[in-house]
């Protein structure tokens, strides 16, 4: 069966507020799927409906061919790792991890064996008889993970799994999570507001806004080919130029943009008509910056002035003011080591990019 | 099913033993007193209320109760605010000790605490002995069985109710706010009235209501410390019921007392509900 | 030290003196040999001896203890249920009335609560024959009613402060909701329930006015007995009794404070 989780027409209303708005989603077995969005976008409500804590107002959820829409959480083969970890404070690490199996009335020796395996998987063997208040945040997170995995769920739900950890630990845990997922082959559904986390972890991402998906795709697709302005701006930084389609060729279009001051070309066979108002978007790191006008016939070249600049160690950020007054952000790698700056405030510069780097945004 | 049971048990209990009794009080307040068992008629008449509202004595008693309760509340506030403020500014260790000493009397029998003042304010009690020894007076001053004694008794008994909510708001308050006000040019007292007082207001209101409401219906303190002619409404209710056996009149007294207290009680509940949400 | 803190310290000193001097004097005078309670006649423990020989006091104390134990336990059970319902069951019919009824007994003047409960018992007796006589049963019911409010508030605020995802996690791991209450919720709110029980116990031991209304002839609680004595003025054996109660409660409160402080 291809689609392991099938969500159809799913909506959730709280009073008059539509938290999740008629959503369809398919997730394959073994995927590490992320739902990415800002606070209040409906991602947590969606996750809680998958877990069974909220009943949908309408629509269906199918997991592994079984309709679970109205199943209570304690009957679903789905487990969750909570944002607060929700490690039971009055139970030891061992008791916490074994809780789910005890509820299944599994024989004690079997429980002990499985708990041992889990302790080993998350490397908490030495801490087995500690209480949660004697654990660090990272250790508690691993208890929560082991506790959710021990029931061998069909789907593991993770609500902001790394938000409570500090930056260094977060990076390490990211890879641990991926390894465990790889080893066990369980389908992971992660909810997060952190785009970097989603980009590193996931096989696919759904970007959510106001209860709806704005784009679903691999991290690369989402970043390089955002299908709309919301996704383009939500993931990373992007410069946009508003304009009218001047001409349509076989695999490129020309756009007249007063913001840019020139005609821009972009690749792609988008469904646009001549005269339609659209936006051309370009990421800061795709833009080159130089003091002389580059002699590249294909490239889009615009003159400007350095309005502001910032040094970030591995790269420098520039804000370039075009003649139209529009500010363009440019990010360039600092490949050479140097104490003097390559550019200063108010320097006249040229910025340029390859047409294939630009994206056409329709809305 | 089990959820319904969890709600239903306390719900039914309160319906039967809290709400239904009020309906009965209201019913009996509209009956006539008769010599029978139980001593009220099955008929309806507003006589008890007309009697209460026309007899000046009752109006004066209600008014006296309001004045006494309000006076005691003010006394508690004047003493309680600086105390709560002082406790909130102590180091955490001292603070918890001082707080314990505020709560401790609350656990000790109310009746015995009132009783303690009887020994203190007696004509030959500790206060008069001290005053005479100091030579301030050469005759015992009449303290017991005066309104002054009631004021002191009320303030003494209900002081913890004032301090605790005040302390809770003052402790939560960010000290930086006062310093910020001073940094921006406010004098010490200006900073107090501009910052501390407005932020402490929820605690002040809750504390005042917690003192005022029970003080209004107080029975023990006026009975033990007040004179026989210093009537307060709680005692009138008690006496109408037990001494005069006029159940309808006692019920009517209760109904009017409750009407007087509806506004403060609802106010207090609103503050407490807000506080609960605030800490959640 | 500035003027402000000197003022605060003097008020604190005065306030604590105000709270404690009366109690200290009661303790001192309980060792007074003189039978005129306000005149010092030398040190003696004779009033403690008389106390032990006074059967009325012992009977009243026993009745008060029985009522306090029963009503505190019932109040804890009902109050915990009410606290759970208010904190965890978001919406149910009659919720507004329910939460109003929970908190009202706490702020209701005692004379009103007492009168209304007595009238209820009288009416019930006329209609059903129950309660045949007023005493242990009626006082216990009255005390349960007003002290369950305190338990409910304490439990509710503990639950509000508690992470609800703990209970959800247990459910997610296969615990039936009712099971989860016993596995997770109750163990975690146990300290609040104990605090509530102790408060209910003390409130019951302490109550005079409500018990006076709903008790019948022949059943006097300890406060009722004390009141009947002190109405007539200061008396030395009540000083002795008060001293015992004050010391007993102070030690209890201090101990539980020390235990609580060590655990934190």
C-alpha cells in the first residue's frame, strides 16, 4: 500500500475559528514527514487529531488502511512525543518507559526485556532508576522518545521535538533522531516552527498557514522552487520584484518591473499570460555582487549602492539600494581571509544573477 | 459515563445541601410565625419583610454592621499592607518563616483567639494592668463590651485574610518596576502611588472583600467582646431564631443580609477566578 | 537602613505582637493557680488536671474529632471530584452554576449557611422522616459542604498548574481515561489533597456557628462547649484547654512546614 497515512477533507473548528481547513495529505510508510508553520497555523491541531486528542469536525484519517478518525487515543497504534516531553514525574525512567506495555498487560519479563532494549537504544542504561527531576532536558527528551517507541507504533508523532533543547544539543539530537528513525523504519510525523530543523530532518515537508497547506515537497523543492510567496518568504530570505509579463517564449518569460528598473528574464513554463502581474523572486545567496558590470550576456544585471552591510563570519550580508529605491538583500561567502572590507557603505556596485536562479511567483 | 459520575457526585451534593437550603430560607421568610412545630405557617405573606423595613431598629443594626465591618476592613488594610509589603521584601528564607507566622493563627481555633482578647481587655486584664502600672490611668478603662473591643476583635481575627492576598500580589510584582519609576524621576512616594499601589490593587480588593464579607455576618466576636446593646446583624439573626423562635423573621434577616452581600461576593468570585486563570 | 525600612520593620513588629501576645498570655495564665482567671496567684498545673477529669469536655472533644475526621474525608473525596471536573472537563452543562456553587460556601457568612442548612434538615425531616435527630450526621454534612469548597479550590489550582500533556501522554500510551486518573492525576495531586484534608479537618474542628445551628440537644461539639463556658467570662480551665490546642496545632503546623520545606 502506497499511502500509509491518508487524510481526506480534514477540518477542525474551535467555536468560530477554523484551525484546520479541509486538508488532504498522504504520507508514505517510513517517511520522516514534517509539518512546518508559524504559531497558530493549525499544525499542532492537525497532529493532535492524528493522535486522537481532538476529534475532527469533518473529514477522515486512515492509517495503514484502517479508518481511525473516531478512535480514542488509547486505542490507536500511534504514539506521541510531547513538546514538554510529559515524562511522568513520579515514576523512574524505567517505569516511564514501561508504562505503555504495562497498560497492554504484557507479561513482566517481556516488559523488562523490551525496556532494556529501549534503554540501550537511547543510551540511558545507567539512569534507569532515576526520577525525572534528576535528569537533564536532553535525557528527559530521550526518555520521552523511548517511552513512545517501545509500543512499536505505526506512526510516531513528534511535537516540536527539539524546541526545548539548547542549540548545540539540538544539532546532535537531530541526527540521533534521524538514525533511530532509519534503524526502526517507523513513520515519523514532526511538527515544528523551525525551518532549519524541518530542512535537516525531513524527507518531505508540508508548509502550513491558516489551517491549509501552502506547499508539500522535499526540502529542496520547498526551498528552491517555492510555489507561492508565503512559502518563499517563510523559508529563508528572498527578494521579490513585482512586474508585468512582457513576453512569453518557449521556456522563459520576460517581466517588466519598475522596481528592478529593467526587464527581467526567468526560466520556466509557468501558466502565465502576457500582461499578467506576477513576481520574480531570487534568494540572497544566488546573487553575485561586483564593482564592475559583469560581461555575461544572459545574466540579469542591476546597478545599485551599498546601503548597509554586516559581517557574519562565514559570510557577509549586504543591503543594496537600486535606483528605484528598492532594497535587495545579497549574501556572499567570505572565501578569502582579509581584514579590509571588499565593499564600503555607499560604494557603487552591480548585482547580477542567472535567470535560472529566479523563481516565478503567481500569488 | 465515569466522567458524568465525577461531575454528578459533588454537583448533586451542592444542589441538595447548598442551593436547596436557600430556596427554603426564601420560602420561610415569606411565611407567618405561628406557635407550632415547625413554627411557621404554610401561607405566604410579606409581613416579615415589611416589619424589617419599617422598624428603625433593624435598619440601624444593618447600618451598624456595615460600618463595623468596613471599619475593621480599613484597620486590617492599614496594618496589613505594610506588613505584606515588608514580608514580600524579605529574603526567601525569612519570608517563608514570616508567612508561616501569619498563617499559624488561622489554624488555631477562631473561638479561642477571640477568647484570648477577653482576658486581655478585661477591667483587670493585661492591658489595664499595664496602663495602671505605667501610670497612664489610675482607674481601669472600660475596654470590654464596647465597640472598640469589637473593632479590635474583628481586625485581629481577620488580619491574615487581608495579608495573604496582598502578599500574593506584592510578591509577584517586579521590583524593577519601582526602580524604573525612580530612575525616570519619581520620588519614593510618587513611585509607590504610581506603580506599587495600582499593581497591588487586585490584592487590596480581594483582601478587603475577604475581611468585609465574613465580618458582616459575624456572631461570636460581638457576642463575646461587645456589649449587650451593641447589636450586629449576625447576632440579631441568631437571637430571632433561637431566642424568639421567629423563623420567618430570622429568614427574612438572612435574605436581606444576603442581598447586601451579593455584590461583594460576586466581585470577590470574579477576582478569584481571574487570579486562578492568571496563575495557570 | 533608611526611613522606609524602619517604618516597615516597626509595623511588622507591631503586627506580629498584635497577633501573638494574646495567645502567649492565654498560655501564661493557664498556669495560674488562682481561680480568678485575671489575678496571678502563683504557678500551678492544677487546671490541666481538672481538664482531664471533665467528662463533658472529653465527650465534646471526641464528638468534634469524629465529625472532623469524617467530614474532612468526605470533603476531600467530593472536593477532589469537583476540582477535577472544573480543571479538566472543559465544557459540561451547568458548569457556571457548578463553579458558582463550589466557591460560594467559602464566602457565605456562617449564620446564613447555618440557618439555611438547619431549615433544610427540618424540612427534610417533615417530608421524609430523615434526619430523625440532629447531631453527628447533620453536623458532618454541614461541615462537608463548606469545606469541600476549600479542597476543590486547592485541587483545581494544583491541576491548573500541572502540565495536561502528562495525562494525554498516559492516554496516548494506552491508558483508559479513568485508569489515567488513578495512574497519573491522583498521585500528582496527592499533596494538594492532603493539604485540603488538613484544612477541612481544622475548619471542622474550629466551627462553632454552623454546628450550633444544625446540632440537636445532647450533642455538643468542643467549640460549642467552650462557647457555653466563655460566655460567662474568662475561666482558668478554658485557658488550659486553649493552651493544649494552641501548642498541639502549632507543633503540627511547624512540623508540616519543616517537612514541606525540606522536600522543596
